[in-house]
C-alpha cells in the first residue's frame, strides 16, 4: 500500500465516490432512469451499471480469488467501448434496456460494493493494483458529470420542463468589465507534473513556444451571446466554418441548447426548471461551431489549449468547459497502455476538439488545469462555454 494511505482511507474513498453517484440519481423517478433521447445521452441506470461493471471487470474478476460475477449477461449490457472485453449492446440501444431493472442495478451495485470492500481489506490488494483502482475512482467521477449532463438533457427535453431539484445552484462568477491578460512570447511548459492522479493524455510534460497573446479574464456571458444572436450571428455565413454553416442550416440553429423563445422573451431551461435568462451568467451549452463563430463576430478567436493552460493561473475557471482551438492529439511520447485500459483515451484522438477547465457538474476534486476534455465539434449537451483570445 502507498505510505500514509490506510485501508480504511481507501475503503472510505471508494464508498464516498460510489455513494455520490447514487445521490445524483436520488431526485429521479424510476421512469427517468431509462430514457435515452439521443445517442450521446445514456440512461442514468446505464451509468450506474457501467461504473459498477468497471470495478467488477477490471479489479474483482482478475484479482479476488473465488469471486463470482453478479450476472454473466451484464458484460454485454454494460461494456461501453472496450473491444478487448468483447461484444456489447450498441450505444443507440441503451435506452431499449427495460431489463435489467433499476432495482436490479442497485442490487448489482450493492453486490459489487460489498465484494470491493472485502477485496480492499484483503491480502489481494497491493500497490500494483492501486493505479487501476484510482482510474476506477476517476472513471466513476467522469460518469457522475455525465449523469448530471444526461439527466439535464432528459428532463430538459420533457415538454413539462420538470426541475431536477429545487435546491440545485449553479456556480456563478462576478462579471464586470472584461480585461485581456497579456502573455509575452517565449517557451513554456505544459502537461501534468507532480504527485497525484492524471489521465494518460495529460502525461508527457513538454516545452512549447508561444507568440505574444492575450486572453480574457472572464468567460462570455449570456448578455454578450444574445447580442451576437440579435445581430444576426446565426444568419451570417462569414463567421462560420463551412462545416459549421452546414450545421446551422441543417438544424435551423438559432440559440444555445435549452434556450426557448416564449411570448417574446428568451427563457432558459436549468436544473431548477425553466427560468428567465440570467444575462450576467456565463453562456452555456454551445458547440465548437458556435464558439468559433462568436469569436469571429467579436474580431477575436478561441485560445489554443496551450495558451489556456499557460494562462489558467491568471483567471477563474471551473464553471464551464471552455472550447479551445486545438485538435485532440497525443502529447509527445504518448503511449497507449497494453490491454483494455489502453483503449481509455488514445483511440479517440481523431476528429475531436479539446476543452479545458471544468464545469458546475464536475465532482469536487476532479478538476485540474492540465485536464484534457474532448468532444466532437457539433456537440453542445455538455456544460460548455467560451473564453476569448487574440
């Protein structure tokens, strides 16, 4: 075991993380657990099952002597994208799984949690397994953020606009006059450095050369984005990538996700239900095309992920994932791990753009300025926003 980490500490950390996933789902009705409105949104019960499958498949089965799987069929149901592990339900069909039931999945979680507690306190737990266990912790935290994101999409596309829970409060920033922070040209270093956990795509700390640049000390607000809309931003092709302009026309795009024009006024669906738009809040739920078009309209641009990381100690971040103008590519020296774990990040390094920061849905302790999130350019269901650079 790693020095200064007791078995009790490890068990507590495991159970606290597992409990938080269930707390996120506690306001839901049973029917809410099963819905899958679009391919990118997974039913909440699938998230609960998949994160449990991760611990069972990668830790208990290979390491706990005599362990019996809860249900042989669950590997097919809850495997997400691991080709090494075998066949699986295709992503579009997750919402068709009326069985296993929600109660079955909670029983599955209870079963695996009990065996994980036994394992963590047994002689089978050793330092060699700790990195995989830590990956499991962070994997579940990733799905906690996806749970909130997907629950918002599920409820936000219900015509009744039900609230998730009344006490849900978004992180706010004080938005005054925006100032541009200047950085001089030079050689900087980026990438994870130090103790603690990081994902493999953050490793390979390396030097980069940057020209002079300036970056905004605040994110773009709803007020600013509404000005873009009212100025015809969605009807002027000059500000859009060709692919983005095709997206605008094909989807009749006019606003951020969850904005609704009702009785002559823009309303915004939030986790508290449908509300008037808070003009001073940071704009949220926009895709890369929209972020780039807004930046062009302002006569500016999106920062690169290198600029963002270099500058990140100079501004507040964490309430929105911020689009960068960097393609998701490996750092120098990146190597995929052997086996299924090697499929975690490397296989997605194509046709994606990097987001930096964190969001109001990100679990506590899961944020760092080297974190490299990534999504396709058309996606906007995540808690995504804009910071400008020039």
